C-alpha cells in the first residue's frame, strides 16, 4: 500500500468540529484514502456510498430526525461520491450543526458540482483538500528514491495514476480507458455540453501546447468554436482537475507579457493518451515539454499536500527572455529553469534580477530535481 501524503493531514484534523472534504479527479484513490484514515479510540464507523440510489435518497434534504436514525451510534462517518446528492451542502451543514461530536469525511470526484453546492453552506465548517494521482514523493517514500529515479522516464510517459502504477504492462489500455471514459464524465453529467467532441479536440490541442503560451483566439479557430466557449471549457477542465494554468508574472518591466497563460496537465500519462503518443523519450521531440509538465505538476501536488502557499507564475518578455516557473512567497521570488539535459546551463537574466532584487534562481535538471518535487518530505 502506497501511503498518501494527505493521510496524516486528515488524521490531524479529525474531530475538530468541521467537515473534512477531499476532492479530485476520478480514479486517484479517494475511496482507498478513506479506508486508511485512522480510527481514534476505535470509534464506530459508517460508510455511505452515494453511488447507491437508496443512500442518495436518504441524504436528499433529510430532517435531523431522519439523519439521527441513519447515523445511529456511528461517530466517524464517511460519505463517498457526495457530488451525486443534490444540495449535499445543505445536508452536510445540518449534519455538522446537529451532531458536532461526530466526524464527517466527504469525497467528491469533481469540484464541479460538489464545490458549487458546499462552499456557501459550509463556510467556516470545513477543511477541504485535493487528491491527485500519486506524487513522485509518495512513490519515492514507498519504493525508495533510487528505484523511482530509475523509473523516471517511464513515469514521464505513462504518468502516475494508481491503476497505471499498480498494473505494469497494461499502462496504455488503462490510460486510454481513463481518457475516453472517466475524464469527461463529470463535465457531461453536471454541465450543458452540446458538442462533447469539442472537449476532446480542445484537450488534444492543449496537449500539443504544454509549456507554450496559449491564445483563446487561436484555439477557437483551431477547434471551431468562439473564444468565450473555449474559456468556459478550459475553466470546466480545470475544475475537473485535468489541467491547470500558470499566469504570466508582471510588475515592473514595461515589455513583460501581462495577460498570457500556459496550460499544464496534472498527469503526463493522460496528456500522452490524448495525443496517442507513448513513445520512449529517445524517440520523442517533446521531451523538454514533458519534463516541464512533470516538474510543475509535481510541484503543484507537493504545494497542495504540504500547504506551501505560494503564487505561481512563469515570466516572459516580448524579447523572448523567460523563466519557466516562479513562486512568489513571503516577499521572495523563487525562480526556476528546467532542463532535461544536465549539461545545459541557464541563468537569471539581468533584466529580471535588476528589476526584482528580492529573487533567487535555481536550475532544475535530472540530477537535482528530487527536493523540488518533494522526495525529501
């Protein structure tokens, strides 16, 4: 069993009179995580799976009397796939207010409906966390850094969804199944998508542009819909934890790009499945982009799991001066450049360092990436 970094965080938050909410994409192990949560003093547990129609009916705007009968003497209550219940936020609010001595732990496969329905009712009443595919740090802790380092190229091609990691030899079939069946399920279920094929076409276009700045106008021409639709679909894909974006950093320099953005995938394997390219790195021309996507997505997981609160950006000027990744934290700008080849060099430009003297710089390559992605935790 590969220990998840969120497990200890959740255990530390038990019985604080707040709902614990775990959201994330499908197939990343949220249900398994629930089963690993510690049970202090052997408290009586109750597991409610909202994929079951009768469970959904019992949680659909019940009275406090009905909830008391449902929970019985259980003190640790798990509600899985909670986004399946209409107005689940109101039910959770009633639960936490009526039974403050009980601990609710709730999972949802997507932020789409779940977050929209719980944010207002549970204001001040919840701890919310995101769970992603395995992180390099989690796998390194389980298997050892040396072993994971040997598998680095494999991870860059096939990613780290739990089912992929645990079923070597079947990676392509599993990834193609996730990409075709599970990836868009929440979007289609909770949103009015009249042309589902546009989502797939847009994702393929984004997959071919990782590490590059995107243009809503160019994507609209490529996909065949207007720019407003492109923006809406990208927002939905982000809320489904398929992609995320970095904004351009801009404060002082006149020729900095102000409103540009880059799109990345939370998992390299999903990205490669979308473009049907599982070639080894030696046969690819996108190794630099894969390396950048891997490092930034791993850093995002690490920051989420360990509450490393930082604003994240890339930087570029109209003269093509650039920095791959910047974290703005506690008044410091920590700048990083990514190189797959450890023999390649990179430096912080004088334009940036002179305008932002409170900045540091580090080159991340295959020889020193471990600390950056969290293998030291």
